[in-house]
């Protein structure tokens, strides 16, 4: 198989998310798959083995849930992939679709939680306000919560009597508080650990009448699980000696927790016994676990991959849970870890090297989005495509990334953008010094926040990069703030210390458009016409500034959101990026 055929086959290979299941009907599951070429929702009856496609939307479906009784499948339907829309539902066995809340206007989704009584709590944001409504079939929606700062529903108890809400009322939704209320809106309890330590609600115990709520806190400089009774105030913190950020899920009987540990880009699973406090490592292959869920009976299902091996849905009992249709994706190369001393501490980066050619390689620095995300030893068709094209790929978990503790994640203060790029420059110097990368053939690329850093890097570090590729980037923070979704405005206020009117100098200093006249290298920009996260107008202003100064650039726009859910569109964009890089940086 030729290199181009190989990387396209990875995109076309059918993928799927980990199946979730109904609490009171565990043989009824849903998952998302790209089997048709677009990511859609599927129902799976584990008794009969039958699967069926639930949604069929031109731009795909990103959000879905199954209610605890297994009777209904819910999904979010936006308009042309703009992430602004309404919730629908359909019977698990099939039947007509119906609006979940026909009396509510469209909005940006913030989550959904459901009870066994047929009631659901849905979070929506619009017109500068975050709202949570209680909805039941045939009844008017009831407003439960409303605030100008970001808030979203975490979960609802099985009987519907308690609703958990994460909120940023105290000024910083990166460090949210956790509140539990009754259907009346009356507060039952709240956890708030101050302005620099968040508490994030996860889920109520999956046992009828059990008030305990599983949450994550940051009291010891990383995410760790906490079991909390909001009525009595009793708290139980779960501590592990091992390094890394933690996440957790309830076991089906409420007597244990599945602990998911993420350390240096790899994942580990443990079972924690709440009665005796015992901790047991669950054997899993070396790599990354995107999601894991305990099943009735005690075994765990999880979605696993590594940089060299494509995703598979596994069980801790040693079996493959379900195979997607179609041929598997071709494998790729493993990653190597490097650690580099930076201004803010040790920077962890991942390096993928091509199997052909000799070092020093042409290299693409592929910067992750977020910034509250991080690169891991997981399978990536994009990374594999660059490697097949003869490029080394360097991915930097710069300051602002998750996975390395709250201090590293929250390090973006003042010089937003410039802080991350200082770490990128340190890794750039390292891979050149080690003979991995050719300094004359370096490409800076990324999507979303990574695209933003690409634009900023080309303007503030013009001597380091031979070309740049920015997908759905932020180009002007002020214009982006004016047009973006409500949750992104809240993030902007936290990150830059206020609105553009309150902090105009910071917004300008961190905006790529301020440095557009200093760009020296050719630049490719990819932008979604319906993107509400990195809106098109601010990109158009940046492109006009490039043209004004005669800077070489190309622009590709597509009719979709931030990141396309359509496989053919992802292939088109990858081919454009590879062709652009080949044109400006000879890979051989």
C-alpha cells in the first residue's frame, strides 16, 4: 500500500466510541461511529447483537445519551454543524423523533442528565446567559438555574430529586464550584475550594436512594476523586500514591470506584474498594484509554489505542467488546518521549519519526488545541499521515496543558500565547540540537488553540519556521470575543482577566493580528464557515492584514463547525496540508 493510500485508509477505517449503557437496562447501549463516513449515533442491543443507526445528519452528530431506563436515546441537533441547536429523542427500539423541550429556544449545549422518572435536566447557553431547565414530556420546561457566568449540569440522581451543577459564579469557571439543588431550586449543599482549586461533579451513585456524589477536587495539586453526601456534608477523599491526574466512575453496585490515571501521556486503570480502601491495578496494554466504564459483574470496558496501534474496544476480561464494521486502520510508528527544561519547568513532548529517510528530518510541530488538553500516546490518523509523508512530528505539552497538574494547566497568566510558545521554542531547540530535526525545514501547525499558537508563532518567532498551517485558529481575541459562543466568552474573561473593554492591552498583546506584519513564512489557514468557537470574521480580518502587508498565504473554508465530523472532509483537509507543506518544505 502506498503512503497516500495508507494514510487515507486510516481516516476511512470505521471507528467508534466506547458504548454507554442504561443503568437499569444494561443490555441497551449506544455509541457513535463513522461507519457511513459521518459520525452518527447507533443503538446496540447486547442480547440480540442487533445494531441500528439512530441519527443521519449531513454534518454528523456530536452529543448523545441514553436514559437510565433504556427507553430513550437523546441527541443534540445543531444547524449546519454550528453547535447551536436543540435536543431531540427517539425510542431505543426505533420510532418517531420528538423534541425534548419544544418550548425552549435553541442554544449552545452544556450537558444533559436524566432520571428514571422521565425527567431530564438540560444545560443551554444563549444571549449571554447560562440556563438549566427541567423538562418532562408533555409539560412546560421549568427554569432551574440561570446565571451570566458559565454553568452546566453534572448529573441527576436516579429518582430525579437531586441535581448537581458545576458553576463559575465566583469568577473563574476553570476552577468551578459544585452545587446540589432540589427540583425546587433549593440548595442542598455546595463545595467551593477557593479561587485556585476547582471541584467538578461527575455522577451520583447508581443506586436508588443513594445521595452520594462522585466529584474531582484539586486540594493536592492534581485532580483526585471525592465522594460527597451533599445532605450531611460528609466527604471522603480518595488518594493514590502514583503520579498523574485522576478521573473516576462508579461501579454498578456503588461499592467501588474505577480510577483512571493519566500520567505522561499514558493511561492506567485501578479499582478502589470503598469499604476496605483496597486498590487493585487492572491490567491493560501500554497506551491510552480514551474512556472506561465498569459493567455489571465487575469487569471494565474501555476504548484503547497507542500511537502505533489503532483503537479497539476492549474488556478487562480479555475480550474485544465490539468490532466496528469494515477493515481496520493500518498501524503507524510508536512515539518517543523527550523532556526539555523550560522557563516554567520540565516540558514533556512526544516525537514520531518516519520509517524512511535519514535524520535530521523535516519536522512539523503539531500543537494541540484547548489549551486545556494534552497530547498522548494515542492513535492519530493526522500524525500518521505526516509520518508517512516523511516528516517527523513533534507534539509539545506546553504550559496550559492538562495532565501535569493544576499549576501547569493554570500557568497562562498575562502573556497568554507567548508562554506556550516559549515552551515550543525550547523543544524546537532541543530536537535540532539532538539531530532529530532540520532547522531549515520546520513547519508550525495546529488546530483551534494550536492554530492560534501557529499564527502567533509565525508573527513572533519568524526565524524558527519555514511554513505555517493553522486550522480554525483565533486570530484576533477581541473580534473572536464579539462573535463566539457564550462558554468561550467566559473562558476568554478568565484567561485574559476580563472582557476586551476591561483588558484591551492584554487582548491586543496576545492576538496574532497584532504581529501579522512580522510574518515571513507562507501560511495556510483552514476555517469553518459556521464555527462558533473560532468565528470566521476575525480570521477574515487577519487575512486582510496579511494581504495588506503582502504576506504569502492561502485560505480554505469549509461548511462545517470547529472540527468536521465528516470523514471525507478530514481527508480533504489533510491532503491540503500535506501538499502545502511539500510545496514549501521539501520533505526528501
